[in-house]
């Protein structure tokens, strides 16, 4: 973890509810895709934890969804403004397990951390991106520019596969596709479905990134604990990424 | 030059700044961020006889100038603390530490202290802070801290388990905190620390349900600072033993207000969770802030 | 279209938004700013038998997300209120008003209500809110609100002085507020309102003395909101009479949280002092905010 | 009283502890010199009441002293920033009583409201300005540009009359000067001295502007009450200006 002052270089809307922010500053604290940052906002006591979408020498890219007052106020932050940010929080994805045919599964606001994972992968990933409808779709081109093969699923069928990410996975499996390992992030119902279909039924091991209401974000307050096969873990510090084998589902 | 030293139950500490239990883990994780030996001391995570996961999540809710937590005393249990946590801490912290203990019965409080006090790690411990005011556990916890007789029974049970000073951590969720403090003093407590969190709650407007799985939680942060000051002031007037002040302290100026209210030392809680360097900054700012207000040493007269 | 109406002790009010006593004077001054008939009602300045200046100044201290006040029930006395204040209010407010009364003895509470109730202004009054929880007066005031027996004695004394609904305003500075609420309900109170201010204090670092001449004061503002929600939630579960929620309410969303906690109506206090249009804005925002969260009417289920 | 959004057009330092801010916006709520405005600052619950130094069609000028965190943060506010302000608060000075030889007496941070008073006066005022030392002196030229005759007093004698404003008044009296009415603002010890020397001993009636810790600033909270010969008054609403005859000193 590193604490630093970061300058907003971009803050633009991608979809009706999703925004991208680019922060310029020290990235030396970031070690792996799947880690997150924790942003201090004026007028709010707790920081806002947001997963890292991309990081390079210029700075950090995050994609955030407007859910409450904090994220709503973030959309009004002007370029050039400085923010107090904790970076490189949590343990991210371990890409050594990717194998030749890695599968990335992202749902809605859970998609961003998969971007840096895809960019850092040696082998070409298949990426399943799930959205409620076509209005919410973002970052398909960006993933394709990385050379990834992207499959989109929308709950209302307005684009790509009609249904959830697990329906897209079923179609790929039925087409004879196999995968060496998977990486996922998204709302808990999606994670549970992925765990059931891809890990349990599909027999593919993977790494899942979890969300939880956090106090500190760096392991001090025990606010975001989770029971695992290896004992009690802190989502913010020991996670947010956990292996399918660790879960008690 | 100003002198920041204070005496806490016969032990002189370099400054009155003490990270509060539950906001500083067992210390060694903050030692990765800065040299925690700059602190007066710190109070480690509330420790019980058995390992505890605590309450279900969500356990955290944001509030104006503060936060609610309903962690519920998650900890690895006293034996693991002796075996794992304290040896790890020993490598990075070379001052007496404050051992925060909790229990669900007077016997449990006593047994936890007994095991710590008889362990090979006992020399690390300077004080025991006995938490009789956790609002997030059912049976025991806060119920000991809201009734003078029950508070007295805990003090009685732990009083002879150790030669080290015993500090009783009090609940603000009472009509008259001085009544509880006096009961503790009468039974031989060496000091009291206050305030633990104020019981509060928040609702999720979307689900129309409480945000916390535990329904209620403990409020901490600057929001509670004025209430904490008032209770420290009242208690310091009511008892002769030292009063450790805490509750929303976030700056060196807040520390001085607490000392003016009659605190012998000051614990820093939620501030550590928002800024991991908060306690270090307060220690750094303290001399300059004392000078600014013409304070050369403690107590402030 | 959503329906914001609520029933308060048999009187239907257009919305549950009620400026709290001590933050809205006798109403007519806010009527210069906006049409106060948009409000559900409001609770006028706490009125005693004799005129009172209140405590010495300073009476105000700022706090994180809140403020302390130690006004101490300044008011012109019940006879002047009947002669001057209410006739002035009558010209600009055409809804039943909540009459907030205070006293230093059970007889005084009863006499103030009796005089209001028998006055030519009585028709203006919809409810009596009996303040047994002012933390800023000595003898009477809060002491009535921190003991179930004393609270009951006040209710008993005022219960038969009027046919209008009697609301008892409760103190949060207690170990168990439900115990007080139940005592009031048992003696025939028609409703309870809570929370009054939390007792707190601040120091002036330059003088090293309390900022308030009265030493302590009452904390209000968003800082107390989570504590208020918790106490409203507990009380609404403990009694059958309506519970009016207050404490740090500053927005239509806060109003909805209070309603979810079990409030029958909501008082808005300190917010009126920071933004004189706060209550009007809350009334305006309420329908849209209800729609946003899929609430068509009260109670929220 | 009017509530409005005002834009900072100037925020510059006059002395080591004193700053001047010019706010652009609606001035229609301002009726008399001696009134004040109440400024909402981010991160502070209560507004900051500050007396009006000048007002014209362009906006409002205030002069504030750095006393605590709030005023300290005000010094960092950039030009162009918008502030939520209540204007035209309180009852100001009644200039109809000025007569031909009005006397204005200001001490330190109490000087600003006298500027607008001097500017609005029909007859040429004598202005006594008191400071601790010469470093703190400000606005002497501005008063002189209004045609006022200015007498400076410094406690350490580093400039003008050595001593307090009352010493400067004594010198003027001894030189045979007489005055028709006085207007004053400053710290309470100074007000008490002025009351004693100018009103009681000097026999000159006047109007005094008071300071008190305020809650709302517009008469609702009864936080700043004061006992007067005419009963209990609110400094923020019935004051801040009171006549010497009303005081119970």
C-alpha cells in the first residue's frame, strides 16, 4: 500500500451510469491486476474503494459506477483536481495459473479489473462480458484491441447472447471450447452462478474477486471479513481475489 | 522545548497518543507503514478466550463525520495471540503494549488476562484494557458496562489475576457514566478509558432494511468527539484514577482538548482507518501544537 | 403520484416534515422567507410559565457535522406567547401548530398547558410536545427525562390538563430510552418524540476553558443522526403510540430513513439554522425522493 | 435577509492576519452599514458571520481576520469559486443621528463596518482606528480617500497615538474637539472602554456593534442573546448594533 496525492487527468462518462477516471501519480505500489485503490472524498468520512482498471507509468485508470452520493459527487470532480488516494490495496489475480486458454468473466461494474489482467496475460484470453442491456455496454473495443476474443451477454438480449455470463459460457462449452483457468469479478449472484457452472460443473479452477462494505481497505478494522477454507480472511487485505478452492460455497 | 511525556498508571510513556483497540490490529501491519515506536503505546485488538469470527457482514456503514461498525470482536483467540501475534509484534515494537481483553463472562475476562499474564509474552504487556462496553456482542459485552454492579463484578474478577495496571473501557450508552467509573474505581481499577462507541444504525433506502447485518453498530469518528469530551470531563471530576480519553480524536488539537477535559492520555480510533498514518501525524504535530497554545508539559493547567 | 400525508395522533398532516422546537422560533420569522403552510406543522419555541433569558453566552459551539447549544429555554413566558407570539403566528400559519412546553416542576408543565389550552389561542394548537429532556437547565429539564418514574410523574400531571394529544419529548442521554418511553405510554402519553440533544462539550484551546458559559450543551446536527435512528427504531418496537423521529435530519432521504426506522413523523432541527430554507426544501424534495425509492405512501412497508 | 450564491472576485491579504474578499452577487438584501453576511464553508457545519465592509452594485467587500480553521481555510479560496451566503443580516448603524461632527471608532477586526458607514455619511467623519502595532494597520488610505479625517492609535506606539482608541479620543477632546454622535465596532474590552470614556464621561451618545458566537445568524436559535434596557435582544437579528442608551453596562 502507498498513500499519495493523485491528479485527475480524465473524468468522463462511458455509459448512463459508468464513468472512467484517469489519475496521474505514483504507481509503484501496484503489483497485480485485481488490486484496488481507496479514494478520500471531501465531505465523506470513509474512502471509496475502486478496483484498478489499468495502470502504467502515467498513472492509474479506474472505472466507477454511480451508486450513491460519493460516486455521484465523483462525476463532478474536475480535471486537474488532486485526490488523496491509497493505492495497491489487496491481493490481485495470479496470472501464472492462466494457462494457454484463460477465460475472463466480468459482470457490469466488475469488468474493469479484468482489463489489466487481460493486458498482462501471456496467452490470448476469451472474455465474457455481461450487462443488463446494450446501453450499459462498455470496453468491448478496448478488450479487443488487446487481442482478446470478446463475447457479450445481455440480460435483455439487446446485444450478443441473451442471458447471463453463464449462458454465454454454456454456449462456448457446447461449441466444444475448453479453458485452462478463469478469472472473474462481478456482483455476488453472478459470482455464485459462475462458481456453480464454471468451477463445480465445468471443472475449471479460477480466481474470483469479491466486493464488501469496507472500513479502512487495508486490513486494520476487520470490517470486511469472510470465512474461507483457510480460515477467516479480510476481503480488503487477503482478497479481494480468492481462489475457487478457498470458498465455502 | 515542550515535554510530551505522561504517566499512565506508573509507566511513563513518551507521549499521550495511543491507537485504540480495533483500529490498529496487533500493530505489526502498521509497522510496515511507519515506525510504531513513535507512539506512546497502542491497545491491541480485543482478545477473547476462543477465536471469534464476529458478526455477519456488512459490518460497516458510513455516517456524517463518522462510521458505524459491528465487527463483534473478531480475533484469533488468546492462545493464538500469544503464539502468533505477539511474537510478530515483538520484532517491531519495543515499548509496553496495552492488551485489550473481552469476554462473555467475568470468568472469561479473568482467564484471558491470566493466560496473557502467565505467557512468555507477558513482559511485552504494560497494561490490560478490559472492554466492558462492546455494543456489538450479545450476552456480555456492553451489558457489563451499562450497570455499575456488573461493571464492579468484572473488576473484582480480574483485579487479582495480574500485578499489571488494569484499565476498564467504559460505554457511553449510559445515563451516568460517572456512576460506572466510580464502581470500577471502588473495586480497584487502576484507570478507566472512555468512550467506546455510541450505539447507532443506518438504513439502506433501496432495501429499506438496516445496512448492518447486526442491525445496530457502534458509532465512532469526529461526530462523537463532543460527547466524548463531556464524559471524560465528568468522569475526571468524579474519580481519582487516571482517565484515558477517546472518541473521535483526529488531530493534535483534539488531543489537547481531551487533556484539558482531564484525560491522562488519549486513544485515537477511527482516524487510523481513514488515514493509516493518522497516529504518526498526531505524534509529530503534538509538540508544535502544544507550543502554539503555550503548553509546555502535561497535565495542562 | 405519491401520498406524503401522515396521521399524527388523529390529526392528518400533509407531510411528516416538522421543524423542531428551538430552531424555528414562533414560526412567523420563517414566514418572511417562505410560506410555512407547506410544512406538516412545526413545534414552537419551548415555552415556560415565566419569561426566561436562559444561560449566559457563549451558548453556541461548532462541532464536526453538528453544533452544541446551551440556550437554556429562552422564551417570553406563556402569557406573552398567548398575547404576542401566537396572534402574530395566526396571521401567517393556518394549520394546527405543535406547542412545545417546558417546566421546572410537574405543576409548571401542567400550568403552562392549562393556560395555553384555556386561552383564546387554544384553537391554533394541535398537539402539546412536553420537553422533559432539555440538557441545558438545572433542576427539572433533563432530569425528568432520564428516570422512568419522573417521566411518568410529568405525564400524570399533564395528562388531564387538555383533550389535545400530548407528545413527550425524550432525552437520548439514557441507558435505555425504551424504558422511559414505556413509562410515558403507560401513563397515557399519546406519542413520544426523540431524540433531544446529546450532552456534549468543547474546549477553547486558547483559554483552556469550555467554550460554553454553561460548560456543557446539547449536540445536534447530522453527527447524531445514526444514534437518533437507533433510538427511534428501538422505541418504535417497544411502544404502540406514535414515535416522532428527530436528530440530525437534513434531507428528504434522512426523513425516509427515519420513517423506515419506525417514525410516524419527523422533526427537522439544526438544519434550519444552517439553511433557513432547509425544511421547505425537504418538503419539496420528499415526493420525488419517495418515488426514487418506490415509496408510494406512509408508513413505509 | 437574502440567500444567494456569490462568486469570489478577490481574496487578498492586507496584513499578516487580515484578508479582504470581494464577492460578486445580489446586494439587494443589504440595507445599512453595520450589517453582516453569513458564509457557508465546505467541511464546517455553521456559517461564518462577517461584517460588511462595503457594498455596491458589483457586490460585497468583507475584511476578515484569521482566527480559526474556518477563516484560515477562507484564505485558500480561489477567485472564481462560488459561495453560499446569507446577506443583509442584522440591523446596522442608523446614520440619521450622525450630526455634523460624527466620530467613528474602530479596533482591529472591528474597523470594516465603519468603512461603509463613513462612505454613506453626509458629514465628514473623524475616524479613530486602533491597532496593536503598525504591522496590523490597514485601510487608513481608504478612509482618507473618502475624505474622512483619520487618527491612528497603536498599543505599542509604533505608529500614531501610543495607546488605545480611548487615548486618541482623549487627545482630541483635550484639543477642544467635540462630536455629535459616535459609531463603533471592536472587541468587547474596547467597546466597554469607549462606552465609559466617550458615552458616560464624554456625554456623547453612540451606536456600538457587538460580536457573539452565533448559531444561525438570523434570529432563530437564540444562541447570541443579550440583555438590554429594552429586554432580551438577539445580537444577530436585533443587533449587532445597539445604542449606548440600551446597554446595561
